C-alpha cells in the first residue's frame, strides 16, 4: 500500500508517517519502480501500535522502548526472550505511566473543585467576591 493509504487506514497524517520513519519508529519502506513508498501489513500494525501507545500518554522515547519490548515478546522464541529483566522493564514503564496518570488525576480533581467553586460563587444571588482575588466584584449593570 502507498503512504496515503497507510495514512488513511491509521487516521494519521502523511507527514506523521514520514516523521515515524525519520525517528526510526517505522522501518524505511521499499520503493516501487516509480519511486513510491510501498508499505506492508506489519507497517499498518506498527503505526496502530504507536498510536495506541501515544493515546496512553507515552512519549516517543517510551514508544521506542515499548516497540523494542513488543518485538521481543512477539518473536518466535519469545518465551526465551521474556527474561526477568525484560519483564521488569515492561513493568517499570507501566508503573511510570500509572504514576503519571495518578498525578494528572490529582491535578484535574483540584481544577474541577476550583471551577465548581467559581461557578457556585458566580451563580449566587448574593454579592459576589472574585474567587481568584477575594475582592468584591464590580456591580452588574
């Protein structure tokens, strides 16, 4: 398949696919006699894998490592490749992601609480104090 087809099937931009190639996340494809890139099913699966990882919040460095670890787990002799060290690496990446998610949840919970306070203060019929400064709001016209 050509780059446009790969982009359409994975819902990414053509430039994104080229970027993945430059970054080594996606192999350099073979070329047709006309010079067009020619992708295979495994390239489609790789782009989908990258997108899933990014959707989970992994950065490019982490995605690169996950691809390497994924390759190990998918190799024909993956039982031999799944050393305790490989398993520890996978678990460590997942634990880092969990910690990051929990931190984001705490931040979002604080933001939600503050926004609710602002909405409550501004919805009250009583004189309103600016939630940010504590000063009385100017009278409404």
